[in-house]
DNA sequence: TAACCACCTTTCTT
DNA sequence: AAAGAAAGGTGGT
C-alpha cells in the first residue's frame, strides 16, 4: 500500500484498505468532532489553523512502549529510540527496494538483555521497557479487551505497568485504544491551561502549577478532569489541537 | 496525602 | 564549538 500526501490531502494507490483508513483516523467523523469540541475562541483558533489534523489509531503495544520511552525526552529523541529498537530487535522487511524494520514483538523485547536495550539509548527507561515486555509476554496481555473496558478500568490496568503513570496511560488510551475521551496532560497542556483556561481554576491552583514544571498527581487529576468535562466525549481531539497549536504557534507567529 | 527530587540520554539553545 | 538547559514524567521517599 502506497500513500502520498499531495498538499492537503492523501492519495491512496489502488484505494485505501480499511486498516489504513483506520490507522489514519479517517473513520472518525471529523466535522462532528470539531463541532462538539469547539467551545471557545482559543480552541477555535487551533481548529481553524489545523483543520484536518486527526488522531492516529496506533498499535497498543507499540504505543505503550513508545510512551514509556517518551518521559523526559523531546520528540526527536523519542523517534530515535523507537527506530533503534525497531532496527535492533524488529524484523527486517523490504518494500520495493527500501528496507524497513517492524516494531519488535513483546517476546523479542522480553528476551533482550538489559545491555542490549540500554544500547538503544533508553537510559533509565531500560528497566521499565524490559519489565513491561516481560509482563505482556508472560500474561499474554490482551490490549483489545481494554477497548471495551470503562475508562477507569482501562486506565487502572495500564497504570500497573512499570514506567506508566497518568500521562502515559492517557496517551495509550487516546492513541491506540480508541478512547477519544482521554485527555493527556503534559507540560504543554499545563501551559495551555495557564494561558487560555486560567479562569476555570482557582488562583491558588494556578500559582501551584506555575511553581514547578511537571504537575503532581493531584494537579494532573484536576487538569485532566477539567479537559474531559469541558470538552466532552472527544476531549482527546481538543487536547491534540491545543497541543499542536501551542507547540507550533507559541513562539513563531505561525503565519 | 502532599511535596520533593533523582533519574539516563539526546537534542535544542545560547 | 562547547556548555548548559530542556525534554510529550515516573517512582521512591
């Protein structure tokens, strides 16, 4: 399957398979979603600037490991780690003369030595990835089952993996378990809260989260709850538009 | 419960 | 070019 982006639309060679449409979130009813999350001028600006942005429906296992690796790292570094893992432990595949590597299975990562994993640049995340891989392998963990669990139950089960806190759990649910109501809160969303949604929080709270970089668990819960209640069943989409808007337009003029 | 803070490494910024 | 800051947080105390 070959896909080409031509300016603002995708072209699929020989039409798109269902799995491809699903991966790019093309089955999500974007007009409906954007209407529902468009609650104020701030999110509206983000929507107007990036209309068409969709949430990928990724593989849960790959998503889980990727976000365990993501803590305290910037995006290029995360990309590098995932590529290292794929190149060193995944299967080599050839497509029309180009070489790619699949993301390694739980079994393959479970049998990798600590040294081998650390060699991929994981740092202190090495033991989280190793232990999570072993648990998934040993228990035959069924990620698909979590798609049909309640929000609280799915989150609770994800939190049981080492290296998984609130933020990683919400990301895995949003990006791979079809939980579009999940609302991950990272440093960028904290900035969004302070900048655009301060009036929804008491002053003492705003001062508290300003005092340090990453939010505590109780602070996370408050911002997470606000996002889910304020934006509703597609809060995750609101998060994605605000996140991308803030990262892209905060410094530069974005025009 | 709440507040600190160490943590591996890569990439960005000055 | 080199050095310091920041990076899609988590877990332990």
